[in-house]
C-alpha cells in the first residue's frame, strides 16, 4: 500500500511540475537555512561542554556601581576574593585566580625570538579547575613556585620539537623560566585558550600586604568550585554580605561599590558580551536567540507556502477524491495518501537542502571564524529527517482532512467557490507577509544600529592611526624616539600614551582637595601631542603645552562627562579647579589644576555610556606610540615605521595595530548578525515569493474564463491586471498593520542593550512596506499581464 502511495506521489510531482518545483525549492531553501543556522547555534552552545563538573564550577563577576551613575560589569575581581571566599564558605572546594599578561610576551630560546600571545599568570589549581589534560609534569606543583611555566602542546612543539619540554628553560621577557608542565591544547570550544601559563607567584611574591589585601584593585579572573551544586541566587546573597563586610569599608570612600555574582562556567561564552576587560572568547546569546527565531520564521513561511499551495491544488483534485470514494476508498487511506505525498516533497527538499548546506559550510566557517566539520552526524541526520517528516505531516494535514471529509455526492454536485478554503489561504498569505515584514524590519534595524556603531561620531578621528607598543630602548630617550618617527614622510603627528581608545584603559580615581572625595575615573596618561594626534576637540581651556613646563608637574584635562560628574558644572566652570592624583609608583601626590576640557569621546564600545576621563602627563606609564599618517599612504609608511622601530630597539620585533581595527573588532558580533539577518531575510522573501507566484498562477487558471469574458466585453488590460493583483495589496496592508507593533516592540527590546542607539522612525516601516510591495508586484505582474494579454478565443473556444 505504501509503495502505491509513493508511486502516486511521484506521478503527481511529474504531472504538476510548477507546483512541485515551487514546493520542493521552497522547502529546500528553508531547510538549508535552518540547517546552517542550527550548525551555528549548536556550535555556540557546545562551548565548555568538555568541562564535566560544570554544575559545580563558576566564575565570579562584579556589577560595579559608581557614584557618578555609571554601571558596568567586570569579569575581574580583587586579589583577596579567592582566599577569603574559601575561608568563609566551607561549601567551596577550590578556587582559581587568573591574570592576563595583556599583550604579547617575548619568548627566547636557543635559535628563536618570538612574541607570543595568549598567556596568563595563574595558580596550581589551573589544570583541575579548567579540566586541562597534563601531558607531562606534575599538575599539582607545576605552577606553585616563581619562574615556572606550563606550555600548551603546540607551543612546546614549536620551541622544543619532539624533545621533552619539561625541565628545559625559556627566556621570557628577559627572565629565565623552567618549563614544569606541558598540557593539551584547549578545545576550540573553550571560553579561553591559554597557550602558556606562568605561575602567579612569579609576580605576586613581591607584592606588599597593602596590595594583596587590596579590595579596590580588580584584575583577577576568579573561579570557584563547590563540593555540590548550589543555589546561585542564594549564594549571590551570601557574597553580597561578604563584600559588605570586607570590601565596602575600603571601596565606598573611593566612590564606587560592586555586587558579586556567580556565572556558570558554561554560560561564559554566550553570557559575557557586555563585560568590560573580558579575555574570554565571546559569543552573543542574543545573536543565537535572534538567529534561532529567524530559522523558525523561515521554516514557518515555507510551511505556509506548502499548505497554501496544497490547499489551492487540492481543489483541482477534488473529483479524484470523489471517484476514489465512489470505488470504496476509506477516508484514512485518502488522508494517508495526501500526507505521504506531502512527506515526499519535504524529504526531496531535505536532500537538496543538505547538498546546499554542504556547499555553504566552508563559507559559514570563514565568515563566522569557526571550524565546523562533518555536520551530518547521525544525530543531526536523524533530527533533520524527523523534522522533514513532521513538516510534511503538518503541511499535508489540512488538505488531507478537509477534502477527505467531503461526501462523494457533494463533491460531484459542488461547482460553487469554496469560500472557507479561500479565506484560509488569504489568512496564510497574511501570515507570510507579516513574517516577511518582521524579518525585513529586523534586518533594517540591526543594519542601521551597526552602521551607527561603525561610522558614528566617536569624538575623535579613528582612521589612519597606527599604534606601536614600546620597550625600554624606545623610552630611554623619548624626545629622540618621537622625533625619529615624526620625521618619516606622511607621518603628520606622533604621541606617547597609556590609554588608547578601543584598547586597555586604566581605571583609577582622582581627588577633589576641596571636598576630600575620591572621584572614580578613567586615566589617560599622555603627552602634549596626544589630543592633536587623535584630533579631539577642546571645548574649554587649552591643551598641554611644552611652553608651560608646569604642565608636566601637575595639570589635568577632563572630558565633558568628568566635568559634570565631578560637580564642576559645565566645561568652562571646571577650568582652574584643583585636582590631586596619587601617582603610580611614586610616594607622592600630583597636585594641579584643570587646564582644559575635551569634547566627550568614545574610548569603549558605543554600547556603553561615555564615562569620566582625566588626562595627565605621566611619562613613567607610557606604553605605546601612536602615529597619524596621511590618508592613502599607510601601506608605504609601515615599512618606514618598521625600520625606525627596529633601529632603536633591535632586540624587539616590530609590531603594530590600527585604532579603527580595534573598534571594528568591538562590533564584530553586530556586524555578523547584520550580514546574516540580511542574507537569511533575502531567502525568506524568495521563499514567500515562490508561494505567491504559485498562488497567482492558480488564481489566473481558475479565473481564465472570467478574464476572457471581461476582455470580450471591452475590459482594458490595466483593469484586468488590477483585478488580479488588488487582493494581494489588501493582504499586504493587513499584514503591515498587524506586524508594526510587534516589530516595534521587539526592536526596542534589542536596542535596550545599547547606550547609544538609533531612533525607530516611521521611514523604516515605510521602506519595508515599499520593498514588500515592489517584490510582490514583480512576482505577480508576469502572470497577471500574461493572463490579461491572452486571446479570449483560445480560452472560450471549447465553451
């Protein structure tokens, strides 16, 4: 019996080629998109699944609240957190502190000198907490003593080849380190991928108690492992009491507070997109959610197409059903036949979808920077096949149950229009248009927000700025170094600094000597050329100047937000106000006055509000040189920069980065989401148009005699085209009205994640409506005009 149903299904596919093509292609496109999105989402959800004890392992992050009203999330906590938590809470089994090396580290062996990225300072619990496989060495003691280092398998092979690495020495940043362990490379789907781990004791052994008991200084990624699963909300409450007891007496005088939270280790990858100072490989849970919704909507559009066309086509087969009933067919047999045909369509679409997805996978990997391989696992194949069967069953159910339930006598007497089926099809078309509108509006909103982030006003000119890290040789004679770089053709200006927009910024506090208050701020330790090099705008006062030697002894420049938050009022009122700063590395306080105020500028992501900034001339902290090059001359300038760089410091390889690239990296997730949404929305529209094309073809066929009679009585081509198309414009209008409030609400919810965001203006909805209208006109015009131009005699000759 089943074989007979399959034969009938294949015959119907061959007999109704246009209908079959539309259904199979529409289903193939939707399933291939669902497959691709599923691969992406599945890969994102697999992060840190190698950690088998994840139910008891967490990272701690702080939600920081400043007196200036600025709130931020930090995955770093003070050094004493780990020890005090373990002491006060017996339910904690183990702790781990990790400190980033922040940048490249120079490795020297017998025959090579290379800058390596991806290093951390850490403790002996590193291997157990993160469940790292140690290939050689003792994991319990490998990182407990100063000047010990553990290497990943890849890095050990790079420096020692096939020789045993443990016991060997490496010179790192001019100091000798013993390799005490070699560990397996971290899995690709791990939130961190340290290529080397240096014992934290290497730097911590020289810290004074003032530093090791410092509850203000936050720089340590801290993990905890519990003996058994805990109630996160309950333990968060305990930690709040914990910081109130230990930290608040120290940090409240500094002008801020923080509240600690547990973050499940498997949530770090997708749950840290809005964290500052994050070193984890960050995804975006919201992106995963949006793409998942997109996949569902596209699948629904394809199903609506299928149901709509099947309902329309079933009207052609109503006599076939009547004949089958007359010769004794049972209703369940007819239902099974219709559903079998539907499943055949979806399975054929699935096979084509798998082929399309296999072709698209390399492009997905390149675009998303992933390494997804062998997507057709038994589980994935089974899931897709089950999905195809379920979709086929759902899509074929309405026509199957509706037509099979008609009485045979009624079928042969019925010539009137089936208004119920017609209303049902109209409802499905409205839903298709509504979902298409929703996707188009969403794609437009995401694209415009990304454009704002990428090209919005930052308060400085980020283009043509090259950043070079400096070493001791470069700083031995700063004026000479700057002059040599400034003399390079097409270098318009150069500046030393610690604090580069888009990169690491120091958090600290200055002191208002009038009130004695600590004022939390972001410190930019700069020279006289910093503001001109970045082309920032002074709104009050003046810049640092070599003509004023006192600027080096104590002068401050604020941004507008700092002037307001510090209580000075507007920018002009802040000029000449006194400020103090506890200088780093000095047993003294820099005392000076505010000499200028710069226009607010974005030094972090535009997702976040601009925070207070204080600029000070402080050569001891300089870590980078920034040069501005003339437009169009970057590539020819870089070799000249390299020559000067290596002439001054021949022991250090030349390295550089671009400020604009730092900002592009910040917005990479939004950029990818925008591209993916635009791509998938385009296919959703194509799928919807395929169905619309089929419906118009059916409508034209059904009304062929009516059209011909109208032409005989003098109807114009334009009026006939309008007759055939006007109903669809009405359906578009209904869908548009329905979807506006839904899309507006969803867009506003997404935009709440950005401190600076676009306004949702009516023009966005109008553009979406015009786009749908244009696509609809192009889709239905061919069939409509063709019907209007057909010679009536060809249609009516057999009447």
